[in-house]
C-alpha cells in the first residue's frame, strides 16, 4: 500500500511538472509559430498581393489563436481605429515580450511594400534572438522545476511513510 501511495505521489509530481513546463514554454511555442507566420505574411502580402482579410482567414495554429484571429475579429467590427489600432489591440493580447515585438508592425501594415518587409524582417530577427535566449533560460528553469517537484514528492513520501 505504501508503494502504491508513493507511486501516486510521484505521478502527481510528474503531472505538476509537465503542466508547469507547458505553461512556461507558451511564449517560446507561440514565438516560433509567429516567426513562421510572419514569413508567410511577408511573402503573401509582398509577392502574391493577397489582401489581409483573406490572408488572416487562412492562418492556422497557435499564432492564429493568439494573434491572427483576434486581429481578423477586430477588423470585422472596426469602428474608427483602422488597421493600426486593431493590430495594437490584437498584439496587446500576446504574452510579454511578444506583444512588445509585434506592436510596432501595426502602423506599417497599411503601407506595405519594402517598408513593411524590412519591419517584418527586423521583427523576425528580434524574435529569433528572444527565442534563443528564452530556450536557454527555459532549459535551466526546467531543471529547477523538475528538482523542486521531485524533492517535494520525495519529502511527502517520507512524511507519509
């Protein structure tokens, strides 16, 4: 019976660790998705000349859930703020610091062309740097979180035995 209790405590600690890691990795996963989406956005607007609403309707994945769908919804019900205001509102819903990286693109989207392409490329470089730093930080944070969960579970098992 003790072994079963210990196994359940360890299983609970592992589940807590996995949930915590998933929560901590959201900015990294979302940043990677937005990095890919920005490349698609640049290509579709610059070379294929697709209108933004049609482009937003075709976006899928994590980036679509956090940025592109809120942007499309804001554009559909826009009152007087226009595309830059809708973009700012949609970007404000992103976790920090992704909101800070993507917010400056809003005023440049209506202009299009080389100006928008340069801004998207600069944003992609900033996102790449963030992802590199955050991946290293998350690796260390993951080890600390795993150690805390395991030590807490071990302490609980010792107390219960």
